C-alpha cells in the first residue's frame, strides 16, 4: 500500500489507525508475531471511534472518510464553501484520492483468515449504534456515514474526488466546516480555537416578542454572510431579555450560509490577534462573540478592544465581525464625577469621551428592554403553548405572577424558568 506516497492528504490528526492498518496490509502474510495483536488493536480503535462519533456501517470506511473531511490542506481549504478550484492542484488531489481508493477497496477476507480474526466482520458491518455523537451534530454524522457508503461504490478515484469536493462546498472542511461555534483556549503556543460540541438548538422564533431587535440583528447578519458591508453589533438592555439567546439562534440559523461563532471573554483579549490570524484566510464568516461585556473603571482592556474594532493600523479582515452583549449601554462604568468635572482630571470632558468611544465603534446597537406585565403574560402563554402545557389561562397567569415576584421579576428568562418548572412538575 502507498501511504508514504501521499502528497496533499498527510499529517492526519487521528492517523495512527491508518498507519497501522496500512502496515498490516503489507505484512500480514509474513508471520510476524506483531500482526495479530496489532489487528485487534486497530479493531479496538475503530470501535472506540464508532462510540465517540456514533458511526455505523463499515467503520473502516467511516474512519477513512472522517480523515478526508477533516484534513485541511492546499486542496480542501480553497474548495470549502466555493467548490472545485482550478489548476494543477487537482492532479495532485486526484493522485492522493487514488491511493485512498485502494484503502477503501482492500478486501480483508484473507487477512481475517490468516490472522484468525473473524471478529473484523463485525467492524465492517457495524449495526445498532444509535447513540448521539459526542463530536458532530446528527446531520453531520449522518452525512459522513452516507459519504462513506458512496465512496465504497465509486468505480473511479475521479468519482470520489467529485463527491468529496461537493462535501467541501456544502459543509466545509475540518473543525470550522463541521462545527458552528467555538471557544478560545490559551496555550503556551498561542490561542487554540476549540469546537463547542453542545450548543443549544434555539431559533430566533423561539424568542417571543422583540421583533424589531431581531429584525435589526438579522438584517446586519444577512448583509455580513452575503459579503456586503456590515457593522459590529452591540446588544444591550435588561437582564434575561434574550440577548445571548439571539446570538445562539443566529449561530444555528446561519450555519448553512457559512457563519461561525467564536466565543471570547475580556480576559482573553491578548489572544484576539492570534484568533483573527487563524481565521482571516478561511472561506467562512466569523463573528467573535463577547457575552456580558462590561468594564469597571480600573479595567483598561477596553483600550485594546477599541484598537481592534477600529483604529489600529492593521485592517480588520472582511470575514470577521464583533458581536457583544451587555447590560450596560456604554459598557464602561461611569461616575457622576466624570460629568461634573470634580475629578482630579483637568479635562473631564475628555474622560467622558474616552469612556464613550468604545460603544461608538459598534455600528449597530440594539436595545432589548424588559417586558411589561402584559408582555410577560404573552411570553408565558406562548411558551406554554409551545411546550404543550394544558392549563386554565387564568390559573397559568396567576401562578406566573407569583413566580416572577420571587424569581427575578418580569423577563423572558423568568418566564422560561417558570415554564420549565411546570414541565418538571408534569414530568
């Protein structure tokens, strides 16, 4: 087998099983006492993969397919979200896929017989794995399994290349292609962008009311994903009114259009440039999301954020925007003394402008206000209907009124918590 002849598709993150299986394909007849234990070790690895990813069917083919859809290289990255690229790179990609086709077509019958390992027949026809993937959404997991089945019946490497390129165009490649939301972890070598594997499946329609704020948010996001001019966005207002929920919703609703969300906290501002450097040349749109953003008077990280948003020498990439949520309209704590000029600062007006200048750099500001009593009751009734809670309306609203008095007041979050309480009681 020709694993060492691969040119583009190399350096797989989970490539040890491939390396071991290729060695077995070349040496299983030699009578080496290492071959049989290694074969069982590979079976163990494939079954562990099946458990983690919830793959089924031919696990060897699923493993190979997972390698191909995750390998970011000089062919796959240009193809993400755009389709087949032009030039000589296609010949080299076809060369590598031809080698992979040999891996797909390998007949394990003789190896199973020589190594006395009939158990491998279970691995190539694995049934009953209906668990939820810990790595991918169900949609992505099923699509990878289906692609593995398609590869298995391809008559040529060219057919495989066409199918793989279609996958790159539809879903992308690697972690940015197969996941919708990410967090940043600081390491000794810089910022590491890690997928968030369990994001709430909330939609904007789940947020009852707030039609004007939602429209402003979607208008700006639509322009961004369509490659038009768009603004950084600040969602501010009362606690529990759906600001963070709205961000989760656009992560879900715009994923298929190439939008990705990267969550970042203010103590991680040191990693901002590194994060942007990692995403600026990808064919996706990235929103750097800062939840509950605010600064006390003694915190100076906001100066760094100001330069990043607008003001630094380096232009922010066109595929990156910043969305932030905050309970504060002006983000930075202000004192009456700032405006009354009784500080030691001789130029009190400059101090005020310094603090306001950050919020002015968000081109779109969207207000989420707390509901009044009537709006709160409408939210409660809407949520009760959505979750199938059958209850006399007068009794429902009376209980909701009692709940909000002792659980945070009038807000969408309080209404959701009340409905969750009722659902728990009925369950």
